[in-house]
């Protein structure tokens, strides 16, 4: 749904993901490194996306008040407005997807989805340990 919602809006899926993360970040912003880690991509990749979003006026770079050597990325008012216009059709679509479910069914579905996510996390950890064990001499 994100990809469909971003069509014709001039943002790649990566830029959209970054903008979503920044819209939920603290008001003072978030570091490029933290964004990269959260997105599971390189800092170089995030820097390029921030460059694009900054050029479009959706994101700005600001000095980190806690560390003058560091720069943070922060969503702009234009970026927040863009997100609002993006989210509204998505909210309508999501309401349609979940139409007809009772509150109890939605609660159960949420619980089951969270269990799936946890199982996937545990599987990823197991596979990482297995990969590490197989590569050691």
C-alpha cells in the first residue's frame, strides 16, 4: 500500500520509509547513523535519501544540540504536510481492509501478527548464530 500510495508523488520507497521514520522521530531530529540502523541500510544510502528529501524541502539537516560535531535530520513542516496528505488515503484504505472485523477479532489479529513478528525475530537470531558458527575455523 505504501508503494501504491507513493506512486506519482515523486518519492522512492526508500525516501518514503525515511520520511515516515522522521515523522515519528523526536522534534530535534535523528542522526543519519540511527536512521540507517533502523532502516537496515548503509549510512551512505541514508545520506543520499536525506539529500533528495532536503532538496525537495521535506527534510532539513540541523546541528545536534548535544554534540556540535553531529548533524541530525529532521522533518520540515512541508514534510509533515506531505505525510498527512499521504496518510489520509492510506487510512481510508486500511479502514476498508479491516471493515467487518469486530474489536475482539482485531485484538486477536494484532496478537497473532505480533507473535509472527516475534517468531521471525527469533528465527533471524538463530540463523545468524548458525551462520557465525559455520564460518568460524
